[in-house]
C-alpha cells in the first residue's frame, strides 16, 4: 500500500506525519527547519529526525512513501524551496516531493480546498486566503527582522523593548524580572548585550514568559499581548479586503501556538475583525498544519481522491 507523508516545517519545530489516505498513522516532531533562521545542516538534521521518526512510528520504510508534501516557513523563496527539496530527496529518494509555503498547508488544513482565510501566529506570523473564484492573497510573514507582526518572535522583541523603556522611566514590572530570570541575567546592561549579541536571540522563547506574567495581571505584559492581537487582525484584514469586497460570509481560521495559548490575543483579534466585518466568522483551526500537507500529497497521488484525514 502506498503511503503519503506530510511535513510542517517551522522556525521552532518540524512535524512529519504518515497517512494511508484515511487517517494519520503516526507523527514525529523535531527541531525547526526554516532556512531563514537555522543553518542548512540544522535543517537537514531536523528534517531527518522528523521523517525517520514518523516512518519508524508508522512501521514503514522510505520506499513505501509515494508522495511527500512539505509546507516550510520561508519556502515562498524558490531558493529555499529548492534546498528543502534536495534535503527531502536524500531522505526519500523514491518519492515525489512537493515543497510549498507553510501558509499553504495551514490553509488546506483549515479548509481542504475550499475558500477561507487563515491567520497564523507561531514563531512567525502571516495571513493567507483563497476566495470562491480561486484567487489567493497573502499579507505579512516576511521574516523576523522586518515583519512577522504579532508572532511569538515579535512579542518577545517587543517585551524586551518595553522593559528597557520601563527601566529608563524607573517603572517596575513583573515582566522585567520574568525575562531576566528566564535569560539568567541581572542588569539592564546584560539585557541589552543579550539582545544585541552576534547571533540574534530566540525572542520567541520569551512568549511563555509574557503570557505567564500577563495572566498574573502585569499591565505591561497585557499591553503587549493586546497589541499582538491588533497586529494580527490588521494583516488578516488586508487579505480579507483584497479577496472579499463588501459583506461576505467568510470564515477565518486562526492557528499557531500564539493563538492557541492566549485567549486575550484571540479575543482582541476577533473583536477587531468583527467590528469591521460583523458577518465574518472567526474560529480556531482544529486541525494540525501537517494535515494540510497530507491533503496536498494525496491530491498529487495519481488515482487517489484527496480527502481530509482524521
């Protein structure tokens, strides 16, 4: 029996899953493979661990896999897509391989070929949609240095920036002590040095700190999460207005660890969208992004009807 493999490759983790066309048989999670934030060798190791782990857990070998689809952060770049394809070809030499952007598989996971809009916020962020005419539009997600508004990385960077401003003003905040404790530092100078060292820090790892401090009622942390919700709603609104002019019964699915873990961000996001377009429905996507990759791998398999797997 031929199997298909779906991969969700992000900045923090890579998840691979095996399907027989009916259900997900097994999956495995490894480190991130976004070539905009990790080296080619790190991506090779992460993809190798994820793929081999999923195959082992499913009890099959690489030669049993007919088609592979990988949705990878940064793969809108042809160069990145080509390098990921070569890495996967080393692991699955007999399989047909397709590499797309992570936004593509998130959309398919949420809507399985139908119209809709997905807003992603994990390590990075982006909004991507398809209307009833099959037209696509995207906003955001252009990398941690210049974009990725409302993402875990954006939240972490903003938290450090706001903490430094609070220290300049002589303000106290549980967020300051939370970040310093997490990074094992004790002074403002150390905070600045940590943020400007040669290798850019993983600011996204500070998101759980911001979340925890906000849940304890810290105003500064709450402000940052509220701002993230607004930023995410704005990029979703760009796609919404480009694809659906005027009132339309559009569904927006939110996905990613930031949306999943912050009720405040979800509420701010939904309120902002519905204030402008009250007919729009906002929901959390109930499916894993790799399920969208599996859907596309099935679609590419000759003689097999693509369907949502369970």
